[in-house]
C-alpha cells in the first residue's frame, strides 16, 4: 500500500512540474531562511556559554549616581581588587587589564624588527584568571604569568610573529617600545563566540612595574577605566543577591573612606557573564554586542517566514487538490475510505516536504558563507552538525504535519456526488474561508517586514546624512604611540606632513571628535565645588578645531601647550553649568579632577562625540601632549589615494620601527552602526522573500477562485462584461483582504520599529507615511500577482468556459 501511495505521489509531482516546482521552491526558501536566522540567533546566544560554571561567573561593575542620572562602567578602580579579596576570602577573584592600542616589535633573523599594531586582544592578566575561564594550553600553563615580563600568545598570533608557534617559545618581544617580554606559553585561539579575544596575555606584574605607561594606579579610588575589569566565581550556595547586598556595604565603606570628593555616589555590583553580550550599558572586550530584543526580532522573522511558506504550501496544495477531485470521488466509489485517502494525501505532502527539506539544506549551504553580511559572524560555520540537521528535520516534520493536515481533511471528506458535480466547498471557520484567513495573515507579515524595511533604510540614511557638528569627510586617522620616542618626533613629523601635496590641516590628538572614547572625570567650574555631573574629555593640539571645521559660538581657540592650561567647552557643557549667554563662559575657569584651574577660551557648537544612539555629552577639550596617540589629517578630496600613499612614506621615514595603521574617520563612524546596517539589509532580504512567498500564495488562491468561477466568467462575458471589469471582479476580493491585513500589521510594525528606534537618541519620526507606503506597496504587488491570472481567465473563450460542466 505504501509503495502504491509513493508511486502515485511521485507521478503527481512529475506530471505537474510547474506546480511542484513552485510549491517546493517556496517551502524550501522559507525553511532555508528560517534555518539561517536560527543559526544566527543560536550563535549570538552561545557567547561564552562553553565556559565551565558559566552561570556562576560574574563581572564586578561600577555605577556612579549623579543628581541627573547614573553612569555605568564595566571597570572598577584598581585598588578594588585587593580589598575585594580581603573582604570576600571565600570567593575567587581575578583581574584583567586591556590596552586600547599597543605596539609590538618582533626581532627578526637579520637583526631588524617587524612592527605590529594590536588594537584588540592584548591584556595584562593574572594566573588566577584561568581559574575562572578555561583555555586550552598548547605550551606552558597559567603559572608562567606569575612572573614579570612574560607573555603568552595565541596560536595565530605566534604564527604571525614567528611563522611557527613552536619557534616562539623563549623568544623576546618589545611592547610599546619600552618593555621586553619573553614568550612563555602558547594557548589555542579563542573561539569566535566569545567576548574575551585572548591573543596577547602579559603578566599583571609587568604593568605593576610600569604603571606610568598605562595609567595603572593602585591607590586611586576615583580612577575608573573600563580597561581594568574584575571577575568573580561564586561557589555553590552563594547567590548573586547575597553578594550584591554585601557589595552595597563594601562600596559605602571603601569609597567614603577614601574621601574621593565630587557629588556622585559610587557603588559596585555584580553583572552575570550571561548578561555581558547583551547589555549595552557596559563595555565588553568583544567586537560587538547584541540586544536580546534584536534576537527576539530575528526569531520572529524566522517564524513568520516559515509560517508564510507553510501558508503558501497549504494554498497551493488545496488548489492542486481541486484538479484531482474526480480522482478522489472515483476512489471512494471503488471502496476507498476516508482514512486511506487521508494518509495518501499526508504521504504526498510528506514527499513534497522531504524534497523541500533537501533543497532548503542546499540553499542554506550556499548562503551560509555570506551570512557575515547580515550578522557579526566572521568565523566559518558548519551547517552539517547535529543541531542544524535536527532543527531542519523538526521544521520539516512540523510543516509536513500542519501543511498536509488541512488539504488531507478536505479531500478525504469529499462526497462523491458533490465531486462529480464539481461542488467543492472550502472549509469554513465562522463564515470566512480558511484560505482567506491565511492570506490575511500572510500579507500582514509581509507588510510588517516592508514597513520595517522602509523605516530601517530611512533611519540609516538619516544617520549617514546627519550633521555631526564637524566635518568628517576626507579625514585620515593615523594611530601611533604615546611613548617618549614617538612624542619627541611629532614636531618634525608634522612639518613633513604639511609638505605633502593634498594635506590641508592636521592635529595631534587623543581621539577624533566622534569615537568610542568615554573618558570623563569630576570637575569644578568658576571656583565652585565639584559639579553634579562629569566632564567628558578630549585632548588635542591647537590644530584640532581647524582640522575638523568645528564652529565657535563664543571666544576662540586655546594657546599651544604641552600640558593642561586652557581649554574649550561645548554648548551642552555651558548650558548644564547654567550659562545663558555663551560669551559669559569665556574667561571663566575650570578644574578637572585635582588639577589646577584652567581658563576657558571658547565655546564650540555641540558635536556628536559618540554614535547617534547617545546624547551629546558635556565636553572639555584641552591640551595634554603625552596623550596624543593619534594624528587627524584633513586631505583634499581630489586625490585621496595619492596623498595617503605619500603619508605612509613619510610615516615610515620618521617612525620606521612603528607599524603604519591608518583609517578614514568616516569608516570608523560607519562601524558604530554595523549591526544596524546589517539589520537594515536583513529586513530588505527577508521582506523580498516574504513578497515572493506571498505572491506564490496569491497565485494559488486566485487559481482556486478562477477554477470555481469559470462558468461565471463565461456567462458575464456573454452578457457583455469587459475584460478590465472581469479582472477587477477577480482582484477586488484580494485587495480587501490586504486592507484587513493592514489593520493587523500596522500596530505590530509600529511596536517593532518603535522599539528599534528607541536605541537612537537622534532618529526619524515614525509617521503614518511609512505605513501607507507599506500598504500601498502590498496592494500594488498583490494586484500585479492576481491580475496576471485574472487577465488570462477574462480573456478565455466563453464557449470553452461554459463547457466545463
């Protein structure tokens, strides 16, 4: 019997090639898309979950409460570690200290050096760190990090420096042109799904012996940097709540005892390791964070696409069944019972779904290498593993059951007399065709995705064209070093750069006006006590304002100096200080931290110091030569590449032992919105897939309607109905369905995109035009999809239509 069912099913697939191709293709695309999205979601949720005791590892973070809000820092003051160990002897603590950027020089066999610039993955680390975080050691063990001037390299970095990791052991490196390090161990490369890219690990005792190079201060309780982070593992029986209660008292005792000054209240608390990858309040060492809301959105899109593919399958299967109604009637007349016909239909559906599953796997396999364009996944993923195959099989079984159930129930329940009279009645639910309900739901999903696409594209276009408060075009950033040798060559290097054709302006600086820098401190204004908010800091020479074309609201630039003497404040700072007339701020004094009083020489127009997801911060710009680790160079836009090449030559002339590391500022700014750009692209792709699948579903439904109304169309033509009138007659029902679907889609799309836009402080208004454009596009697409089939039906000969009895 089963062999017979299989033969019949296969013959039906072969005989109706076009129908089978459309049905299988739509389902395969839906399943492949859902599988890829679930792979992305599962990957993002897997960050650091491979660590043993993942659920018992926490980071100690800092909260600073001011009168106008709370600031969050993933780091703690350096002395916190020693006091935490003394206060909580039963807990395992360890610290890790990242560097923003470090130069590494590797001696070569010819007596020279190869220079590298490492911007990520370089840490000062304690041996205890590996009591919390498991790492595979290829050579050595954690104990080697107990000695000063030792370094452990990852496999890939060891190969980069020494060609082969085995040859690296015992070799020497020079860090930041001042510290000699001995390679004492090799570890396996970190996995891609981690926020701890451990590549160059230097013993913590090394930074303690060179505190001035990295601003490492074991006595300063007011110095908090996200670079210095402390982690703790809680033993069984001790909960996060218990430790947080003790940390409240610990914070009161320690910070009050130090008399740090200022008007904020600082406290420490625990952040679960499971929260690191998703909490945007705190920095991580990884290359990106993903909000849980984004993962929910991706999961919903995957489910919706899968539902649409299933709906499309049901509609087409139902239409296909109508052409086989006489076959079902004959089977019943010859003794076939409902159960047999039911299982035959379910078997045919299962065969189609099986083919679609195989096609979906092939499509996913082809698309998987390109997944990096819609997700922050750079490593090579494997599709053929147990989890992915199990998921695809589960999706296939679910789709086969639910997609086959509806047609099987309908056709197994046909009455022979009705079948031979072609009076096939669709299953009803409350007087409304189930197929119509499915189309409404299908187009509701399509419109949600279309509105999401329109909003996302518009927001990203707004970001690209937003006024940042300075000129970001044709600005080349050279990342250098702040060691004494580098600083001593800056003047001669600057003179050489000014002679390069195409160089208009340049500035030595700590960072560009827009960067990921969030350096801040307590401060006082006009000989008053410390203010109730912090000042964010940027350090640069006198060329900063002209290089970035920043606008003055009052006063002028500060004088040249190697130390802090004068400075500029921004408009937000002035307003928060209660200054109503910007000119009144000029000449006043400001003191940052415990430094001397510095004269304010001018007020600049607000500029965006970070991404547009953050508010403009109160800013103080001043001089401090020892922090100028970057050069910003304004180039003439006519010949950027030639100027860039010449600048590289000058760099190698003045800094031959330093790695050349240059990037354009606008490229840096684009990285702020990498995930949002990917989400926008994702909406475009899946909106297109939704439209394709919805059109296939409409094709199925209009085919069903044309079959049912064949004689009606013939009679209307005989009575004088025009072709356009008949097309409108067959189309208007679907346009009404899309109007109904809009009522469902609009609130869902509004909520989804409002939630996404809430991440941006500067954003477009979510107005009705987006929703009208979505429904208008849906109506147009539906009309084009339906009108083709309707036009063919309207153009058919009425004689042929009336002979269909």
